[in-house]
C-alpha cells in the first residue's frame, strides 16, 4: 500500500476508527521518551497527527471540535503509555490508596490530554492546506506544552522536546533554545513527512529534506560542542553518593529508625572499589530525599551518629523532613517542610533549604482543608500538607563551590531552577523515586534532570533513594551512576561548570523568538492564499 493511500485512509477515517488511530499514535509516541529513546518513531506518528487534522476539516465549525477530540485521544494515549507508573505510588499503601489506582492511572492522562486537545484545536483554526501547516502544528503544540508546564503549578513531564534529548549531540541545542525550543523543533522536524502526499510534486520533498538537514546541523553543533568542552573537574572536591534502595514501608516507618540509620552509616563507609578509601578523603557525602522516618534535627542520637560518621572536613548533604521553627518539642506536628540539610563533621547544621515546588496530591492537596474534611489525604500523609519554602537560593559550603539545592521534581522545570543574580557552580538534586518502583518513571526523571544541566551549563549531582543516582557534567554527560534498584555508593569528582549558555542567560526568549518567526511565516502564507 502506498503512502498516499495510507494517508488518505487516515484523513477519511471517522468515529471510533479515528479515535483508535489517534490513541495508538499517541501511545507509540511515548516510545520516544526514556528509557526507550526510540525518537525516530515520531517520523511515523506525527505525520499521522497532521493527516488527522487534515481530515477534521469536513466537520462542523471548520473542524475545530473534531480536531480537539482527536487531540484528546492522541494525548490520552501518549500520557497513558508514558505516565502509567504513577499508579505505583498508590500501591505503597494499597490499603489506603489502592482504590484510587484507576483514577490516577487514567485520570491524570485524561486531564493532561486536554492540553493536547487545545493544541489540535488551535492548529485547526490556523490550518492551511499546504506545507506551512507543519509550522502551524509546531506553534500550537509548543504553546500548549508550555501551558502544561505552567498552569496549576505546572507538570512539563515528558514534554515532546525530550525526544531530542536522548542523543547527547542533539540535546546540546537545549543550551541555545531550551526545552520549549526543542519542542518546537521536534514537532516541525518529525511531522514534515506528512507533506509527501501533497499535490505540489515539485516542492513537497523540500520540507522533509530541510527537516533532515536541520537534524544534521543540530547533531554537528552538538558533536562540536562536546568535543570542545571535555569534562573538567573542580580541584580538591570528592563526592560520595549513598543510594540505600530503602523500601518505602521502612522509609516512612518510625519503628524502623534504628535499622535505617544502621543501613545509612554502613553504606556510607563501604568501599566502592579496590582503591577506595571510604570516607577518609570525601568532601561531600550526599544522601537522598526525605532520608529519615523522623525529624532529624530533633533526634539527638541520630545527629550524634552522623557526627561520628563524618571525618573532619566532610559535609553531609541530606534530605529530611523538617518541623516548623515555631513548633514546640514534644507536641504533635501537623505540618512540615521537605528540606535539605547541610551538616558539618561536628553535627552542626550549616544550612537548610525548604522545597518550593511541592507535588500536588503527593505533598499537598488542592483545597487542602476542604478535601481533608471529606476524608482525603495526600500520599505522604502529612496532615495539612507540606509547607512550601519561601525562596530558592544557593548555599555556600566549606571546601566546595556554591551549590543550588533542588528536591525531587523541582529539577523538571526549565528556566526556574537558577537565579541570574546568584549563579551557583553546581546543583544537587536529592529525590526519592522509590514511589514509582521498577518502572520507566525514574529513567524519565533522570532524562529531564540531565537536560537542565545542558540548559544551565551546570553540573548536577543526583542522589536517589532507589536510583538512578548520577553525576552529570554541564554538557549532560553522565560521568558516574548507580543503577535503578541497587544499593551502594559511588565516588566521583565534581565536574566544573562552563560559561553560561544562551538559554541560561535568556531562558525562554530564544524559543519565543523562534515561535514568533514561524508565526509570521504562517500568517503571511495564510494572507497570500486568502488574497
């Protein structure tokens, strides 16, 4: 069967066949994300999107409602296949949250699919039946993906631009235009084969050729950047990341306090290889998010054990739940902060950072008081929800350059993680992906964190409870890692930062200029065809 016959069958499809095609295309598109990284699949699925929108034109109101419904089915398939793992978090305490499993696994994709529906709707409104419709689709989906990353606290997980982040050479373009610029290029490049069925035989091959040329230019730029910027190291800094692979039922069980501490202490001192000297020459020891099933600063014995563990000159960076400062000792605590502590070798707390960007339904509930009265609670079971921090700020540490702390999914928000006034030299990201089990979720989280390193030109050191812990240089090279589902330690130097790239200086402005230029081309083409 020829490409034209396949395309025309898709264009003319309607009803359940049309929904099924969109659903399947969306689900297959999720293979472009980690850990599969099968990004060429989009050369097959995004042209189908173009043909589905072509076919919506025969519906009411210029086909906009039909395009929106098609977009919803595409988005539902995409997010269902890409985010199924959120259900694992509900199985940690299945007795309490198990009944919510179908609502989370299907409800979250259904809600996020509304953004895809809006993108298809806007694209159909601006649609022109020539090759410029590829740019129209890229503009519309970039805009709605950006909205998904910002509305209702934002959730830019698996944004389409991450398809171009797995080949490290292609990912270097993020240093110029960031995630949203990559999203525009992803749609424009991979949707281009759709024009091969157009009537103008003399020009229909131009767009796919331009797309492949652009892909090659991106690869060449990335390869040159990687060759010119080898990994450099900060002199005198040695990192040790401890990955405990602690089961969730122990991580939040106060009765397991002694066992948790024994495990952390023993692992932290473990030799990582035949040449390992343990903690004796370690500058920074890093433990993961919410490391303890208790309030660390109020457990004198735990603080004493940490002080005994750390050699002179070694600092511990660890996640911990922190009670409010005004909460009197000995009284029940209803709310808390999700925090990072920096602790010196004598047990002194050098600095504290409180998480700013909390996870909806995980760390707080929308309309918290009303929902708690109805019997709902967030997964972490902190009554009243976690308290958000007040500001993001770098931390000064002894014997190490200035560090920016990030907790869990704070690392997935492009353009929000650093301040231009207080640029750090590196980023530490502590997380607990154990909620999501042995699934694709932790791989996706690592993929997104790696792109932040490229955008900002800063190394990122990642400590994850169950993995994947890693040391990432400022060009996204993973120079050390511990795999998912393993326990142990990894020793590494601290990569040095590079000069602030264009995206680090201008954030989303280059991507906005790119989209605006494409919009100018589309508007001009529409006016030419309508004149």
